[in-house]
C-alpha cells in the first residue's frame, strides 16, 4: 500500500520482507522445523537418561557403603571397649568370629535402610624388633549385605562387602 505522497507504508514493507506472515502479524513453525526440534530433544534425553540412572545407582552405592561403614565402626568400637575392659575376652581371641546380624534404621522415620552380617577376624601384630612381643591385636571387621533372610545381597553397583581394619594395643596404667 502506498500513501498519497508515494511513500510505501509499513504494512507494504512487512509483506515484502516477510511474505509468510499472516494478517495477525505472527509466523508459525513448519512441520520440518518442529520434527527437527523434537528429534534434537529426543537425542538429548537419550544422553541424559543413562547419566540420571548412573547417578541414582551411585547414590544407592554411597548409602550402602555409608551404612556398612557405620555397622563396621560400631562393631569395632564395641570390641575396643571389650579390649579395654578385658583383653582376653572370648571375642578377642585369635581367629574368626561372628557373624552378627545388624540392621541399620533411619532415626528420623524408623525405616530400615540395610541389613548386614558383621564378622571379625582377630590376628596378632608382629613386632619387627627381634625378641620383643607386642601386646596388640589387629581386628578386621567384614560387613556383608544380606537380604530379608540370611542370604547374601550383593547387587552389581549397589551393595558391596566392606572391610575395616584397626589395631588394639595395650597401654599400661
């Protein structure tokens, strides 16, 4: 459209620059553009989904290791108290002991987090000096996840057996 003075109007200019524009002044996406956008979005989800799955599994493994570490530490602290009270206690003799079933419960809501068999092995500590004897024992706590019964519950990338070792030594008063 041209005005009386011969200068083109804005509407005429817009029709020449954007011929696909409708009278409302908006332009839509074509079918090909929409399909390409959906394809790119689908490819993005294909790459993100495995990462989300791996992060969830890593979180479950971290929780399992954390609660297993708690069970091992608790058992070692109990044994340390026994060692302090009586170094000749039956649970501290050289050899393998246990297992003891331990259930870890969330203190906030009392949900069961994990169940474990905790076993421990007591060994003597060799003294590198000839003719000397150390009054110490090496204790290794082994924590194995168990299912609802007593069977081992080791799932790939979720539950692991955890070993924690410490040395108890005698100190004279």
